[in-house]
C-alpha cells in the first residue's frame, strides 16, 4: 500500500463481490421469513442524537458510541435499532392500530475492540413487535428468530431464554436504591462467568462505597455537632471546611456535592442488603438447563408472592407455546443469569446460539422492553418486544459448512470493434438488458483477442461482436465461449437471441 494511502480503519470491513453476494442472499432469506410473519420494512437514519441510545441502555453505552458534535448537539452513528424504532413510534405512529410489526436491516456501529467475532461495523436484521401482544408475542418473536436461522440452513442451534423482569421483581424485595439495584442486576451475567464470579462482582460494587471523606463520619458521631442525614446545612459546613469546595470551579454546587456524598453514605449503609441480593442472584444464575428442570429449580427458590408467581406463570406459558412452532424442549435452555446487558429490558430475554467446538456463538438475541417507549416520550406505557440477527456471525457459521453463492453473472459481453460501432452496440445492449445482464466493452477494441480473453477470465458465457462485417450484413455475431462456436442473428429482430440468452 502506498505511504499516502490512509487504508481501512480497524474494525470496519470491505466486502468482495463474492462476499457481497453471500450477504445479500442470506439477508434476503431472513427478510423473506420476517415478511411471512407479517413484519413490514421500515428505515431509520444512520445518524441519531446520542441521548437516544443513552436512555436506559446501560452505563457503558456512551463508551460504545461513535459520537460527534454539531450545532451544540451530540450526535452518533446508530448502535442498535430498538431505540430508533421506539423514537419512530413516538414521533409518527402512536395513534396507529396495534400491534405494529416492523422489520429493519442495515449497518450498526459500536466502538469495540476488534476481535474475531466483534467488529465496529456490522449488519443487523430484526423485528420490533409494538403494542399489546403478551405471551403470544414473546413466543412469536422467539420462534421467528429460530425460523430465520433454519431458513438459511443453520440447524445446530439452542434457544437460550431468561427473564430480566422476574429477576428485577425479586431484587425489589431488598432495600436497594435505584442505582444500586440497577448495578447489581447488571452484574448477574458476571456471576455465572468462570473468569469472573462472585469476588469480581463484589470488587466492582465496592466502588460504590469507596472514597467517602472521613469528615462525613462526624455526621454520625455523638456530641453537639451531630446532625441527621437531612441536615444539609451541616453537610455543607463540613464540605466547606474540609474540601475547600466553593460554589465555582467544580461544575457542581456545594449542595450537589453534598447530596452525592450522602447518597454514597446511604449505599454504604445498605452494604449488607447488597450482599443478600447477590446471594439470591448467585442462586438464580446457577439455574440453567431444560425447561422442566429449570422451572422446578426456580419454583423452589421463589417466595410466596402472588405477583412473582404470576410472572413465572406467564414465563412458563410463553416457553410452552414454542412447541406449537415446532420448537421442542430439547432445543431450549433456560438460563436465569441471562440479562443481555441493556437496562431497558423488562421481561423475557433470549439468544440463539450455535455450538462451535467447545464454545457457543451467539447468532441473534432480543427481549421485551415494556417501558422504553414511554420513557422516550410516549403518552403511556407501550409493551414491545424485538430481536436482531448479526448477519456477519450467521455468514461465519454458514461458511464453516462450505456455504457459497454464485454472484449474479453477466450473460454476454457486447464488443464494438470500432468507433463506428458504438451506437449499434449501445442499442443492442439496451434492448438485451430488459431480459438479461449485459456488459458493454468500452472503449472499442481493435484487439479482439483481448476482449475474448476478458470474457473468458470472468466466465462470461457469450460474446456479441458488432463490427464492419456485421454492419454491412445487418447482423451480429454471437460467440459461445465454452463451445467455441458462433451464430449470427439479424439486427432488426433480436427475438431469437433473447430467447437463447434467457434460456441459458
């Protein structure tokens, strides 16, 4: 590569003609299945306001955005489709008949460390089911995800299902503030990872309690200066004495800082509750296996709470309904530690994995998000569920099995022999293109062997020659590159030539 050539940014990809044909074929098969389930295509912009993807998406979402500023607003390349679909619904479709079924496809951008199965640009295809759908919608979405994979030829898969909503209900029984509850729930997947586990999670949560100024201990010490947590004046006095925090230079007022530190202190007071919540999450994360075994283990762990039991009943009903779609329990694994890392999920979450050696590769995933649309501006809660395929991962798995697609082929190369043949060659090419793919050889060549060699190298089956002899005879010459034979056809009537090319 030339020293002046900037090259391709890491984590982004080009596609060759062959790779593009394969991607298009697989995407078309997946979209065909989504259409047969009643999902209509919609498009959303590649660039959105960054705030859209930071609302209920997880603390680390901002680190994954390709963002930039324009006219004082932070924009970014889209990092998913669900938030964009929710915005589209709020802006234009709140009063439409529901449920609404949308499908989408296009490039997604996330700032991640480029690896074998992770890039910074990738292609997503998926659906959003917006509006009341309940257990039937959960089952339909999971079955649709599986149906698409089977349609493209992937048969070795497992449907992995969890329920973030149920886990959240169980966490509500502990005395945790909203931020701590969210952080604890966000670590459930780390509890089941062999390379992390309980100690890793506890170390991460310790950051909640680290860095409290020693002077805050005076708030709880006996004596004439003892005050309650609500005595903001005393807190401000301590801050001014010890931290030299004025009302300028920090970006926050003294009251803001004081409230933040008091919240840290309260989190320290609930440390034991956090440990008890982790005990429960650890037990939940250990529940993995076929539905019958997993539900039995789950039932044994649950408290006698009507709301929680009702959630489990709906969860079980959705899993049982999958049998009507031809998905047997042997293809399903319940994993209560599955969370998918996005804070907007409120119910069932799922992924479809295929086995690669000793590890599983995730091909698609999704879940229910019943309050995201209201948070983004809808007038009321709108239940919704969606999922997305990772096209590059699906292609990777298909290629392991020898998957190949023959790119669309040019059926004939039209070769004008001289400048005087340009107009006739262009006319013939235009007529033939109504029926087959035609390439016009430009510029005209006086070296016929060169044109024939090009057609031969590219596998073009026919060459159409138009030169002085053809002009004089008012005909063209069709050369069969495989057989080495030639036929002539009148320029005034190309019907026979068209029939031959279409038949081939």
